[in-house]
C-alpha cells in the first residue's frame, strides 16, 4: 500500500517492463482524465476511464528496464544479467493447503429473482443483552463527528485536501489526489545509515530539515465517532474498536483494469463467492479481498502457479522458499525483497507481469480477507454522559480513538531499484484524507460527514480495578497513552459521582424525622450500577479513599508529539493524576531518554515506583507500540525491585530472582497487565 512506491506494469505479451510511482499515477495528466470528466458520462463509463488512466499513466511514465522483478532477484543473488534464475526443490517450499474459492457469475435473470426474507434481515444488531453484536461482518456505520491532530501538525495541507474532496469521500480520483497532496506537503527522509545490505545511504539534507522530516512522519490524530443512540453499542475504558476499511483506490483500479483487460470482467458484473449473496466484481475487489497487506510465502507460491514466464515462476518460487545459499553466506530473499519493502500482491503483479493472467477466482483463493484495524478507545462513557448532563436522549453518543498516521520510507537497497518505498497505512492514510475538512475546521456548509464502519472489541484483562482505592501505575509511551486518557476520564467521572453522593448524604443528615434507622440491606441500590460505579458501596461509605495514579509517558519531541499534554496537566491539577513522568528521546541538545531509562536513572522516580509496587500494591498497566518497549519496561521494574531487595542483605543473584518471581506473581494476580501491538 505504498503511497509513492515505485511499481512496474507491462502488457501481457510485452518483452519489457516499466516503472512508475503511485503518486505519479495520480499526478500524470493523461488526456486530462485525472482532473476532468464529462458530466454526461455514466458512472460505469467514468470508472472505466479511471481504470484506463491508471494503467496508461503507469506505462507512459515508465522506463524500459526489462523484467524488474526477475532482474532484481538476479542482482540480490549476485547473478549476471544473462544467468538463469535457479530452480528450487519442492522440499524447500512451504506446505500448501488448497484454499481456492468458488466464484460464479450471476446472470441478470438470477439477479432479478426475488430472495425470501431471512430472520437476520429483520433483526436489530445489538451489543447489549440480546446477545447479538456489531461485528466485523455486521459493523455499525459511524459518522466522524470531530477530528484533530494531537501532534503539532499544522492544518494547511488538510485545508487544501478538504477543498479538493468536498463531500466526495469515496471518489477514487479525488482520494488519490488528496493522498498526493499529503505526500508532497510532508516530505520524509530516508532511514539514516541503514540498508539491508549494510551499505550507507548518503543524505545531503541539513539537521533542521531532517528534524522537520522526522516530525512530518509523526502525525497523530484523534477521531470522535458517533454511536447508536439506543445503547446498542456500548464500551468500557480499556476496550478497542475495530474499523473496516476498503483497499486503496490505486490498488482497486489496477486490479479492476487487469481483470477487464485479460478476462473481459466489468466492475458492475455480479458474482457469488462461495455460494454467498451476489456482489459486484468491484465490491469483491474493493472491500473483500486484501490487496494491501505484505505478501506471505504461501501466497507467493500460489501466485507463481499463474506465471506464464518460466523465470518469473522460478523467481516467485525462490521468494516463497527457504533461504538461498550465496557462497558462504545465506540470503533471505523473502525478508529482503518482500518483508522489508512491504510488497503487496499489486506490487508483485506489476513486477512479475506474466502473473497478470490470474483469474478473479484465483485472486480470491490466493488472498485473505481485509483484516480490521483496531484502535484503543480514549474516552469514557461515564464522562460523556456527565458532559451531557445525564440526558439519555441526547443524540451525541460517541467514543474517541487516537492513532498514528502510518507514513514512512522503507530501507534503500542498491540492488533493488524499487526500494526506498514510501509506505502509508491503509486505514490511517484514508482517514486523514477523508477527515481533512474536520482537521482544518473547514467543514461548515458541508451537509454530510465522513463515515466509517466500526464494531466493538471488548477486553477482559485491560480493565480498571473495581475498587477505586487501588493505586495505579500507567505506562504508555506514544499512542499507548490513548486508553489511559479513557481511564483518567472514567476516574474523573467516578469521583464527581462520589462527591455528589456524599453531598446528598450530608444534605439528608439532620432532616430525617422518622422513628427507625436504615439498615444497609434497606438501600435499594445495585452494587454494579452505572457500569463501574459501586454506588451503593459509595453511598454507605462516608470516606471513600481514592488511590494514587502515576503516569509515565514518552515521545520524541516535547514540542511536537507530547500527546494530550494539556489534558494531562488538567488531570494533575485536579488531583486525578498524582504524578506525571515524561521522557523525550529527541529533545534538542539532550541525551535520549525513554520511559525505562527514566525509571532506572531518576532516583526519586525509581524510589516512587518501588513504593507503589511493594507498599501500596499498585496495579501496573503497560500499553504501547512494540514488543521491545514492553520487555524493556518490565526489565527496568525487575532491576528496581532487585536493587531494593539487595539492600536487605540478599545477594544480587537472589535479589534478581526474587524480583522476577514478584513480577510474575503480579501478572498472575492481574496486577501487571500489558496491551502491546506491533
């Protein structure tokens, strides 16, 4: 799904291939079709024009360089240009399991035949007590109510993209144009001094420009998404929400054009996949089969079966097989060529063009479904209800999510002309584009808002303790802070409810004129009322204790990606947050600092953490991107505990063993919980 990845396309019988970038596809004027269309054209004709333009643009901007895929594999193997691609034994290939789907064209008569109503057609999908859920198969269509950058990203580009898109959020041409605007406005620097082969990439940009490029690649957004006003989609802090997104417009148009050219299939033709309800070819390609994920070995092997060129078939088999011997060294072609460059099925089809004869049925059998994208909820339903004054009939039921806009360059490999690719997240890039009017506060006068398909993903472990007196240590660098904003908002709502309950209790004292005393059992309050509030317990307790909350946050630049800085300061000033520890890894003129180094090197911070764990018996929550962060934080905790135990006359080895046992016990008791993603 690289936004400006270099790609290759050829005619089916051509002897040479050509290269071009996806951004060049959107930018290259071909008979003016990318920017202007006749209003008299039908929808089907417009779509066909777009498909033709995509392939024409790729061909017209390309340079004849031979079969790029085969040529690159030769270079990676240090073979001469005329040397044949070695064949690979079947024993070195992954084990295959048949996964072909049945795909049947539906005639017009069959389309017009009435279908009987099923029970599911009349059901209300709910996440409440009915037992039916909004799921990936039956998501809720949510409107994006608000959007903002949490980073110091200026909105100039968003304003330009908003003017281009208008309310045409699903228009492929305009979406590709908006994507191109963001790429041009936010240039990136290549990874410094690192390539797959170990060669150094020389860059000629200054430190200030590199810093700007670094910030360009770190854009974080927060979205406010609408929920049904009948409470049929509920959530709690710690939950995630799944988003269903279609394939990138460039990938969709390329595959549709390929199928029409090689098999005469029109986007509007109806098909039935695995005897399911009829859908159009375009729906299958746009919203069903995954065109934008990195290819897997087994899927490359399946694709090789459609290659009409023997060398391309051998090259694809080699990519899907085991490591290849090159003299005394072992070369992992799959890692170098596919994994590190994040090549998708569309990239492979372009660079190995003899595979473009693959049928729709072959594609459906070769590729998986589009996976949902999951994001942590950063709001509280209690906080939202209090903000509405408890009005259950209000129309602004919503939740908030935060995420990084995925945008980076892959490593440059000298032997691979199409390396150094600009990659963009399928979901996050699309959301940034369609939310441009909200990001730039340029949505006045628009009659509609962007829509996104969502469904809840509850968690059973990453939950606030039921007892408010339990101290908390929250560790969330980067967007790992998101669920903790929900935790803190929830605690604020709990404390506000507790204060109002105590105020009501004080008001009632001295006014009772009855002749008997109330017993606890006489209070007709549920101990689980208000989802997370033990109102009956709180009411009976005149002095409810609230545990301390310490939060660790880390980011690169304090002036750019200190997410929720204002909100965190407000939580601290109001007493919700006891201590806030922040570490910055790219602060100008200072040594790199991460949350784990802050724990180890800041004496007061480390002492406080040990106190929270051993004396106050705090619950620890770790959330963030990358397995290394979670591992390093746990090692820092073990080190601090070992240092404490060592002071009690215990040897360093025994102290560390005792610390490891203590951390493991915390995990088993649910006092140390992780939510780590890669």
